[in-house]
C-alpha cells in the first residue's frame, strides 16, 4: 500500500538513516516512530522513503493510510480500521463496521505475530492513533503528524526543521536542473529565501518553473517578492502552501487563533511570552500557554532562551504571512471551533 515515490528524494540523509536503523532493530521493544514538523516540511516524503528502504524487513506487508480527509478533517479510527482489515484480507462484517471495540479486537488478532510495517500519515493525536497500533512487537509503526504524541518516546521522535539554503538549492535543482539555477544564481537565491525552507513551497516553485522552461528563475522570484502575493503564487494545480498551512490552523482553539493573528504584525525576530502578553493584552502565563499550543501545532518554533532564561519563539515566514491574512473571525470562520 505504500504510495509511489514523491519524485527524486534529496536531503534528510541523517534523518533517513536514523529512521531506517530504528525500523529494522530487533531487540523486542515496540517500534513506534514519529516524524513531526510543520505542514509542508516533508514528513510524508521522508516516511515513504524510509518505508520503501525497509520494506524487505516486513515480509507480511507494508500498509499506508492517511488519517485525515482532503479538507484536513481527521478520520475516525473505526473508518481507518475497516480499511486496514480489508487490506489485510479480513474485511469486517457490516454489523461490526461501526463497533470500534470489535474492530480493534479483530485488527489486533489479525496483526498479532505478523511482521508488518504500518505508516500512519497525518495523525492528529494519541486518541486517534491508539486503536490503530498492531498487536505484538514484530510489527513496526511509522507515524507522521504535526503534534508530538505521548505514546512515542522522545528518542523515537524525529522533528523535521525547514531545510537550509544548501538543501533547498539541491531540491530545487533536482526539479529544474542545475544549469538553469547556475544561469541565474541571484534569482535562485531569492527564490530559496521566499520559500522559507519549506520543501512543499520549493516543490511548487520547481513545478512552476519546469512547466515554463522559457521563464528565467528571477521571473518567478520577482512574483514571490511581494509578501501579499506570495502565498497565492505558491500554488500549482491542486497543491497549495496556504491550504496546507490552513489545515493546522483549523484545529486551533479561539485563544490560540487570537494569538496567531494578533502577533502576525511583528517582525521575524524571536520573541518571548512577555512581549506576546503586551501585544495581546493578556497575562504572561496565558500568552505563554497559547504560544506553547502553537508550537505543539507546528505553527511556531522554539528558538532557545533569552538572557532571563525565558523561552523564545520564532515564526516561519510563510506561517507569519498566513497569520497576517487571518485578521478576523468573519474573514476566517472555519478556523474557529
């Protein structure tokens, strides 16, 4: 059930090697691995590549299931279990298709002792994942999601950061060719900067350039230079950086959404909860709680500590542009819950 490769895989060599080492270990411990990071950072591509490289270690099958619908809404565990049981050749009777406890029993019985690799893509939390874990230690589970999970140890969690400029240029070159980038190095550097280290943005930019071979790289870079137009330009076909980020925003509560939009007018420099409290007009503890929730949803990054030992938070430029466009509840009602 593993999907086809996501084009040429570049970068993430250390992360890939570490994941493959953990997936193929045979020490009797449960193998539950998590890849986290912001939307569009390449979690699924890395998970699929790791699963493909380790497939031979799992002769009973490699399963892949998306845990969210195309609009970002999470799937119910019962719906996912029905699909997994069908893939394993054990389609449940219609009478039990909505019975979560019975589906879990059937699934764990079917997977007990089996050497399976299960990739759960786009997990939203522990409650969704728990019923999907196969029975017995012979199977391995590789999970992707923007939130960390209590059921996965920190040592088995791979947190993906945006790629650096060197990796970004390598990825872009794999899509449009080295010669085209070398012919316009300033335009290539600008394009990389506007994509803010997000592989999804780089893939979209590369796809647009590949479809327009007569365009110099600087032409697309110039279209991305306007911050107000950048998210709109980072779309191609049915793939959009904005829509990818919006899915994370839709899971926020009101306080976190207020913090996200209220702080968007600031610059790209790291800031502390005290600064956020002043801007938002709230207590520092309340502001810090909202900021930590935004970190957990991969919409903010932690950036070390200030001189007083307080956590510092940092925007990704593309998230900040999105947040700046979500200024009122009326303008973005679907983000509220």
